[in-house]
C-alpha cells in the first residue's frame, strides 16, 4: 500500500483539523450573529468583520509559505468555508483567497493581498472570456482578475463599480474590463489558462463547502423549531412528514462534506487524477442547498416565510450563492467533458 492509498478513502479530520474548525466556529458564532448579517445586507460586506477575520490569519493561511503565507491545505480551507456558510458571514473570503492563491502561483502576489488589506476578486463564471461580466465581490475589490481571451488580466478601478442588488446579498457588481483605470496582463497562454481553471475549481470547491455549512445550520434551525411545536399533543418532529425530510438533509450534509474533503485532498495531492470532484461539490450542493433551505422554511410554516425569520435569510443565500459563479449547469457540462475525456483515453 502506498502512502496515499488509505487517505484516498479516509477523510476523517485530524486533531489539528478539529481545532482549526472549532476556532473559526467560535469566531463566527461570537462575531457574526444574524443581526450582523442583516446589518450588512445593504452592501454585502462587513468591513469590521473582514478586518477581524484577516487579523485571525484567515487570508494568510491560504497562501503557501513561499508566497508569504502559512501553507494551509485545501482541506483546512474547506473547514473555514463551512463556518462562513454556517454563519452567512458577509465577507468575500472565498473570492479573495482563490484570487490570492492564483496570484501566488503566477508569482504576482503582494504582501497586502496575503494579509487581506488589499482585497482581490476573480470572475468565477466558466466560459466568460470577454466583455462585461457580473462578479460576486466586484463592488468592494481593490483588484479584479479576469480572463480575457488567452490572457489573465488584473483590473483596477479608481472608482469601484456600483453594487447590484441580488438575492445572495453579495457585493456583486458589473465589471467592464474596458473601463478599468489600470489593466495589467499577469500571464498568457495555455499554462496561464490552466492556472485560472485551477482557481475556478478551488472557488467551486470552497463555495460548495460553504453551502454544506449553510445547509447544516438550516437543518438545525428547522429541527429546533420542530421540537418545540406540538400537534395533537406530540412534537411535530415526530411526524414522518417532518422527520424524514430532516433526515434527508442530514444525509445531504454528510455527503456534501465528505465529497468536499475528498475533492480538496485530490486537488492538493493528485490534481490530475480526479479533476471532476471539485466542480461536483459545487453542482451537488448548488441543487441540494436550495432544496434543504426550502424545506427548513416549510417546517416553520408562516413564521419561516417571514422576512425576519433566520430561515429566510438562509434560503435566499442558498439560492444566490449557488449562482454567483453562473449557471451550475455550465459546471455540470465541464464535469461531463472531464469524464468523457478520461473515458476516451481508456
């Protein structure tokens, strides 16, 4: 047995992993209440929370040591992403770290980017190679990295693009590369495009992991509610129409979590072996998150559909975050192309 064979099948967490996740769960549980989330909906961004998150090392950890970071693995990053999803944290951590890691691989990352002082975003929409595009952190980013033909370009705007209202409550904006005040070509050619594809895969992986945390919290909200409401003298949680869907959500959470950790491990250690796993996390959770959040709202009945309900906040983000990278069907076609190519070689 080679040293990787067992790990290909075992995705349990080490003590260090558990400590890392506990630290970020405590951080967001303390500093990102539902009131914090609601207060940031106008801009999609809580600057104070972002600065505290950066001070904790959440951006530095994502970069390799040669780029000035702490060398965290992608499995580590999925754990942080889960907690961001669980708390609905209004911070562009996923966009920033994926863009920063791309800059690191291109040898163009600056210390301010590593530490999160300078915020970087990228265009996560598959196949968008020219013209104006909708970017999930476009209204707050200092730099935006896009693909323009066979080149990777860093855009800087003297005046940031205006935020576009969206159901995911993200700091989205239409970004026009032609209107940028500064346009820097970072790299070009097949190798550069391969690195950009890697960044897209990492974005999908971490977004999928965030949706896992989001779904688990919606399940918790629905389950706690169901235990306190009675019908005919029994808790509604004992009714099959409630308990069975909640059990299905629990299965979705564990399945998505295992898939995310498996994808993260392969992307770190054997990136060419199972290329379809990272986008599969995104496609799976994009579909299941909306279903689970809808069910959580239904469990709470009239309360669940009220604008003030926490379940509603999770529902709109379950739908909005899943399409921040474009239609998930595009990622599904990408998966199909990978599998078809592999089968064609065998």
